[in-house]
C-alpha cells in the first residue's frame, strides 16, 4: 500500500481522462489494494458490462438551437444543486491516499459535487461534515448505512450523522453478504490493521450461533440478522432525515421502497462486486424509472466514465448519478487535487455533450438519445 511519502500530491502529466486516471493509479497502488478497489464478483461479467452498456447507448445531436443561459443544475430532495454528479460511498479510502475521505470531501465540496460518505469510512463522519458544509456551492451531503443487528449502536450512529449536518441517509440493501470476489482473494488482500471503519468503533457484533450438523453458516446464522422491509420502518422511526435505498434494481422493489416511505432509490449493482451476471445498471434504470413514475428521485451508479454517460443517464430518467472507482483513482494519483480533476472532467464533458446535442438544460436530456437507445 502507498504511504504519505510515496503518494504523488500533484496531478500526473498526460492525465486528461478518467481512463488515464485509472491507468496511472494502477502504477501507484500495489496489487492487493488494486484488486480490492477494482475487482468485481466471480468472473466480473457485471463489472465490465456496466461501462460497456453506457458506451452502446447512442446520442443523436440537434443543431442550431438556442443554448445561451444553459446550465447543469438539478433539483434533488427539494433543493437545487449545481450538477447531478455525486461521489458514491466507498470504504477505507485511506488505502488509496493518507488524506483519505477528507481529501475526497474537500474536492467534492469545491467542485459542487454531492458526497455520500461510507459507513465504513476511515475518517470520522464529523470531520468530513466540517470539511463539506462551509462550502457555499457544495452539493448534497449524505451518509450511507448498512443495517446492523446492534440497534442501539445504529441509533447512535444515525444521531451522530444528523448532528453533524448530513442531509439524508442512504441505506445499502443489496449486500446482505459479500460477493465471491475472486480477484481480491487471488491477490491476497488483507486490510491493514491501522486502517479501520472508525465510525463503527464500539458496535457489538452478534456472537456466532452453534449450528447443528447439516446447517448452513450463511442461511442459519448470518442471514438471521439480514435486514428486511420491516426494518425500513424502524430506521425511519429514529430519524427525521430522508432515507434512500441503494441497490434497488427490480421495479416491484422500487415501488415497495416508496410504499415503505423511502425518499428515493438508487439503481446499483454494487459496481459488479456482489452478484455476477446481473444486468448493467444502464439496462436496469428505465424500468425502475417507469415503476417509480416520478413519485421520487431515481439515481444510478455503475460504470459511468464520461460526461456523455452522465447525460445518457439523465436522458433515461435518472435524477442524478454516483461515481465510485474513478474518484479512488484520482485520490490515489494526487489526493484532493486528483479527485477534483476527475469531477471537473466529468462536469466539463457533461457540458460539452449538452452543447453538442442541443441540450440547454438537463430537463431536455431525453431528446438527446437516438430512437433505438430511447427504447432501451
């Protein structure tokens, strides 16, 4: 793993795209950390399908349109934000750079990007909030959760997030168990002892059950603590913050999420890290949008690597997008400067794509898709 003395603090020469950031980050990070950040589940079919799906959607430009006064602003959960790009929740960012989530937060706030802080962050949530909230042109600040069996600890953690100034909770619902991450296991990844989920200190993990012969450690032990729809009501009962569910891919689940009081859903396949051979999120998004029918925001992540991808997601009905691994690549390359560059590239490319398709605001995004792509 890289250390503070070896990690570059300035942007590398020749890095002009997110793909360049990825190539350079491969030179900075050791093999095991690279496998942890960039690997997917099993044969990584879903991992690779995510980016490929956005690439196959075609844009159909309109010309000679009046574009003066155009902008990238969006409304999300009742507030207007500078643009629709958020940083996805990602654990243990100290593996990429010693400034960790603090650097990511600083860059996101400066670039007007939203930030979703992972519950497995290696930086205290209060420190991250103090970095983001004073920036007048920042994006939304949300806190991601996994539902833990220790309800008392969960309530305290949610209260900490509220007191710190986080504006919404993002509950990840698609990972009751970790996927079979072959690449990570081949590389022998082990999280260093000095890099921990500092916001989870003090939680009490349930003791393993004594199993009878023939019982499953997964189904008869671990899954007895897995969250269900009934737990959404409990979470909403302990907070005044809006709750979004991340990892919703089926239209029926999207409707049930709203019926349970969710303020929005995030279409995500966990970056291809949980269940392999799931469809790409670009393919899943339209049906979820149709099911929600405008009753709540629908966000999407997975494989977004260009500003054109952001425009396509908005054209398919997304309210905003989340970007994960490219942020880690920028962080590894140059700390806060690298993250800021990644976010700046996406914002600039989005504006260029809007201008070249005759899209004055993102409300016009649907008109940018080719007829074949608009039916996907």
